[in-house]
C-alpha cells in the first residue's frame, strides 16, 4: 500500500514513518509536512527507497485533498488535534481516502464523528483517536467488556514519563486538556468536571509503581459510553513523571495561563496559551533518563461474569510516543488488508477487533498484562 504520513517527521510521527518503511506490505511512504526541510532530513536519516516527501499545509484544503488522492491510506500525526483534526478528516472524505489519526481531544473527536454518514456513503473507513490513549485504551476496554457478561464501569489511567515527545503540538494539547472542565461519564450520563480534579493514586506495572492521576480532557468517556452497551461509568485520568510536573500544570491552569482567550500584551492581542507554548519551546528538551522512558497505561473494566462481580485489569508500560505512533500504523495496515471492514468515521472500539489487533501489536513489542479479580458474594 501507499501511505501519506502527515507530520511523519515530527516527534511522534517519526516512529510511524520508520515502522511503515520496515513493513513488507508497504511499498511507498510519503512524508507530508509544512516543514519540508525537516521532512527531507528525516528521509536522509532513514535512507529508504520507499520514502519521499511532499510539502503539505493542512490549512490549505484543496492542496491537502490533492496530496491525499495519490495514496491508499492517510495517516495523520499532526497536532494539536483540536485545531487540525477536523480539517484533515474533511479532506480525506473529499479525496475518497481511508484515514487514521491519533486525535486525543474530545471536542474535535465529536466534530469528526458527526461526519460518519458522509464517509460511509463513500465507502471509507476513517478511524479517529487510534494512539495510546485514546486508541489502545479503547481497544483494551472493548476486550475487557467483551470478556464480561455485563459491563458497569471502565476506568482508564495513564502516566507520562520523563523524556517523552514534547513538541508544540504536544504542549498545545496538554494545555487544552487541563483548561476549564472536561467530560466524564458518571452515573449514566456525561458531565463536565473540573480538569485536574478527582485525584487518586493508581498502581502501574513495574518499574513505575504508584502514581497520582486526575481527570484530563480525553475522548474515551465520550466514545466508550456510547459504544459499550450498558456501561454506567467511564473515566479518564492522567498524570506526569516526575510528580512535580502535575503540580506545575495545576498552578498554570489556576493562574489562567493555559487559556486560549487573547489578552492585550503591550498593545498586541495574544493568548496566554500561545505565550506559554512559545516559552516552553525555548527550554532545553528533557533528556531521556538513563533507565529509559517509562510511561504507563492501566485499563480497569468492572462488571459481572457468570453472576459474580468481576474486574479485568489490563496494563502495560513503555514509550507513549512510540506506542501512539505504532498503534496508528497497525490500524492503517489493518484497513489496507481489509481486517477493518466497517465504514464511516469511528472511534477505535467501534471497528477494531482486539483479537486481530493484539498479535500485530505484540510483533512491535506492545504487550499488555491481564489480571482478573472475582469477588464472590457471601
């Protein structure tokens, strides 16, 4: 298959580009990026005859449509998703191309899902939010739910380790998630809760251990509550390592410095969020710790199995940057090989069968542990 990788030379996208080049079922990979110099450097570094570049501006709708027409599948790693995701999906539908992205902003996800009928009419498979969380988290939640006879609760927790990708797209997304309120599915309905509230401690697999997490604005509560029958609670909580980063985020949000609303600065209108991202961009990147990157994901699915209260816990550790990129790659390849047959704009749990995806993930080193806890009634 031929693939256009939007943002394929970025901090996360580069993992996906390298993986696609190494895949035997991929014949051509085009890095589509506005920064053509960075894209060409990536091509030179990877040094594969499969690889080429094309200057692409997601804000140029017609140019983006034309760039998509020459490939089988479009893979979008650009961000922030709340600004760019909907534009890319609209272009993919007009170009008539299958599409996968890593959208992790709930508001953008809702707008893209609203285009499902249009995509289905054209016979297109468009998967939004197929990264780590959302993405792997959704597929794991579906697996846990399919295992149970009745699903009551889904709790997703993640922690980001030091040394993970931290470019402008990541920073804009982070500040967007922690500003104001975010949706969680509680007691059978979506409610807006204060971002960074609901703090609790979750145990992640070694070598991470106990970590503090709180509510962040992610799509999982919005999509899983719609797609998992009977579920009454769906939450998404995140955290950062070292722990001081969480404290910093709370202070920045409380001070209004993550707001996108422009204010006057020396006669010019500029948003605090833009200033914050610009400032963080001048700081040296956090080095990867000597022990490597250790981010974590824990998905707990609670319900009933054979009449007994049962909890299924699925957990894993590793680089969230690599995991995000590789999950999207697997999705694109599954579409090309017709292992995903559903049509429309969909969240991962709607169209990806866990039993088909897990072996592919394992080949790339993405493995999760499964623990089942049964509470016997007295």
